[in-house]
């Protein structure tokens, strides 16, 4: 690494790896923004009320905006380049710092998104099944506890105040961080699957045409995409740990799936 602190002196524009991440980040944010606005407008127009799940969804959307912004700043500093391509140690430090901020926003966004979906299901499930109501509450509690604990461990070992955390990137491969990331990924994926099956089960119970049920079932099953992302993200954790290097490049793949 040379002494310059300006990543643009080393890099003219973004490479394909970085561009793909930027496009993914902002396209998904734009799509989710349109969907959220349409839902709020239609719901308020019919029910004349904003419910708890709507508030949680708005919070998740705000956090997604923070995630996209901090990821973009990290990419500007060199996220997606190989470590040896970064112009300075300061650039690597900024990559690690803003990517951690991005990960915090992304984790909280997923947390509020899943809890919003769970609260939405509660409005209907509590009327038809007490055991399934308890299951949804268990999922909500697990989501809060596991994701908050994960962030607490990350901040304890990877915060800017921790000596060497940004220059070495070693906090990313510590045993406690990795173990918690595996647990978090497994519980998040399992929660997505459970919530999806609960939602589809509700759809099958309603009195509607087969076409209407199939359409609703497909829409509610899109949450399974998040399950696939959680699994791939966990696999990337393992690969990053095994290699123990090239963090700026590998974390961009991590960032891509967190989107």
C-alpha cells in the first residue's frame, strides 16, 4: 500500500464487483420503497389507521437506507477491491469501519423486518390458534435476543476504540464473533421459514378462490429469499475465516447478500 489517502488516485471508477453491489443495494432499496409506500397508502386508504407492524416496517426501511448509504461509502473507499489494491492503510481502515456500520444497519433492518412480519401475522393467528400465537412470540423474542447479542459482541470486539480492529480485521475472524454469526444466521433462516409457513397456512384457511390463495401464497413466500441469503452469508463467514485475508474483497460479497 502506498501513502495516498485518496482511493480515487489508485482507482478510476468502480470495478464490476463493486458496481454489482451498488446496483443491488440501490435497486432493492428503490423496490422496497415503492412497495412500502403502496402498502401504506392502500392500507391507510382502507382502514384509516397505521398499525404497529407498519411502524416497524418504516423503521426497517429507514435502517435499509442507512445500510445502503454506509455500504456506498465503504465501496468508495475500496470495498470490493483486493487488499493489495487499496491505496493506504487508512483506506483499509475506512473500508472496515463503514462496512461494520453497514452490517449494523443491515442486521437491525432484518430484525425489524422479521418482527414486523411476525406482528402482522399475530393480528390474524391469535384469532385462530393459541399454539401458533405462542410460536410467533417465541420467534419475536429470539430475534431480538440473538440479533442484539450479536451486535453487542461485534461492537465489543470490532468498534473503532478497539486497538488494531480496523487495520488488521482480526475481529472478523475471532471465535466468539464467528460462533455468534453462525447462531444468528441459523436462527434468522429458521425464523424466516417458520414465518413463511405460518403465513401460507393462514392463506390456506381463508375462504377464497384457488387463484387468490395461490397469489397470496406466492407473495408471502418471497421471504424465503431472505432465508437463502442468510445461508449464503453464513457460508461466506466460513470462507472468510478460513482464508483470514483479503477482507476488503470478501466482505463485499458479504455485503451483497446482506442487501
